[in-house]
């Protein structure tokens, strides 16, 4: 039997050095590391954080043995539990970066696991951390790009689990065989379905956490020599057969070391499903260009790829959870028209129940176009009809935040600082500035725990 494509991914993760990576990849990795830390910090204020931390602490914590800290709160948990919590916080506000073609949030599982693992082990340099991060994104996003099938399982969690396991194995110093074993053991624990997305439940982000937690155990078992299956991607019961379907993983494997997936990652300017972002961008552009207000809108018609309609075409209603509202295109677009922005504060129970939002949401209609790509999120089109009879329309090929339509540096830095200020507990501005500087100079850090220190709010 031919070698599974997993060997190529494992070899890439085990052997590629930072000095073999282009400057553009390193620069973007720093940008998205800072962005993701900020998102993980503000995720401390989201629902179910305290319950998750308390549930895991109930099993007992020995701070002297394999413990790590949770972003923002600094809560000390066993390393795998901290990985779960950090990954949950990174994804729970739908504010973390995304690789659009892959339909993967590549930092959620990856950085959740890496931050806890580096804190747990100690002595991991900034250069080693940055290297493993870039390689982990290559694997998580690369597996998403390889898929040609619609989402069935929650791909950010599943593909992200492979990326996290490979990155932790790199930090652990494992060779290609060891990295492959870590990925295989992670695959044996893998899970996360789209049902939580469909129902808008907090379990969606926790699925990223479960795979981050599992990656920690996977790499420790691999480091101890556990044997594991090798044909984990292309085997008859491998990842693509069980979780995805139609794919071309060999073509993606051939690009390793040539195409750097971190350079293809998109910012999320708004704390809502990425599939809402094109519609929000269109709404804000039309309102600015033509000067109308939300009160003048009679009807909005949106045409999107089938994936976008499937992900965020759900109706808004007055009993929505925050997770559901973040994934309701009707609610998010109505918010954009009413506030000229969409922020974390727009997903509070009071905001969700506001009659003016729900009233406008009911006049917003989202339908699928004839785009044949089951994983496409663009282009999108929007038509607005005003009560006066005036009509305005727009078509967007690239969504704001994507590499072809990027957030300017001042915008993504403003997002980072606002996230630190909205955390629970707050990470003060001066400390956030030191964190920004530490990420910019990460190659010079002798121990990544110095960076983790800056992600923890000061004691009251």
C-alpha cells in the first residue's frame, strides 16, 4: 500500500525550520497570533466559561504537576483542561481568524493547545513556538483545502485537531514517525459535528476545546512510543472517508513548503459567523454610499453561495441564544444597519430581544445563488429597497478581512485592544501594549511563558 498523505504532513511538521519560511509567512503568523490571543482573552467574558472551568477543576488540580493557566483569568488547571478552556475562549465569540477556502478556523484548536502545552512544559522558546504555529496552520488549513465536500462534521475542530497534534509534537521534539503517531492518536479521539452549529449552541466552540485537550494527550502518548495506525487520512476508515468525502489531499501535500497557509488566513472584523461578514460589509458600504438609515429600509435581499446560506440563513427570533444570534444573518445584518457596526455587546440578551432589531431582521431575506463550490463564501450580492421606492445594490467578490480585502493594521490593532479591555477580568491597556511588543519580538523570547504571563489579567 502506498504511503498515506499523512506522512508528508508529519514530515513537514517535524523537519521544517523557521529560516526556511518566507518573511511574509512569519509576519502574518505574528499578526494572527496577536489577534487570536486578543480573541481568547475577550472569550473569558462569554457564556459558559465559568461553568467549564469549575467543571474541570472539580476533578482536582495539582499546580506542581502538569498544570497550565487559562487566558485572561489565569485559572490554573491540568494542562489538557487548560487547552480545552483556551480553545473554547478563542472560538466562543466567533471572532477568531478563518481560512475561507478551507472553512477552518486554524488558530482555535491549535493556539488553545499550544498556549497551554507551552505553559505546562516550560522552556519552549518563542522561535520554536512560532515555527510550530505556522506548521500547525499549514496542516489544519491544508486538510480543509483538500476537502471538496460540504461540511458534515465541524471542520475547524477536526482539521484543527490534526494541526494541534502535529504542532505539539514539534514542540516536544518528535521525529516524523512521532508526529504521525501524535496525529493518529488525535484522530482516534476526534469529534465535533455541525449539529451544534445548526442549533446555535455553545457546544460548537467546546468541540474545538475537546480536540485541543485530546491533542495534549496524543502527543504525550506518542512521545512514549505508542503505536498507532498510519493510514489516517486516506485509509478505508481514514479522515476523508469518515469525516469529509470527496477530496484531493495528495495535491495539497505536494504544496507543503511552497504554499504557506498562514498567508491565506482572513481576519474576522466582527464577532459573528464569518459567513455573515460579506453581508455586514455590503450593508455598511451601501448605507455609507447612499446615506439612508435603518428606519428607511423596506426590504433587503441577499444572494450568497450555498454554504453561506446554509450556515447563517436561519431566522431571527426573540428566544435566540448568543451563539444562535451570531450565526443568524438576519440578526447580524439588521444590527449592522442599525448600529453601523457589529460588536461583542450586540449579543447580550437585551440586544438580542430589542424589537427594532427583530423587526428589521424580519425584512432581510437570504437565498442561495448558483455557485457550484460547496465551500465558497463569496461572492455575495445585496439589494436594498427603501420605503421611498429607491433601490440600491452591491456585489462583493472579496469579504472584508480576507487577504484580497484586508483589515488595515490600525483596524486589527484596535480590535485587539478593545478585546483586552472587554475581557473578564480586564487586561489593561499598558499590559496589552507589552503583549503586542512581545508578539512582535517573539523570536527573542527564551520561554514562551513570558508571553503567557502578559495574557493574564493582574490580580485585583
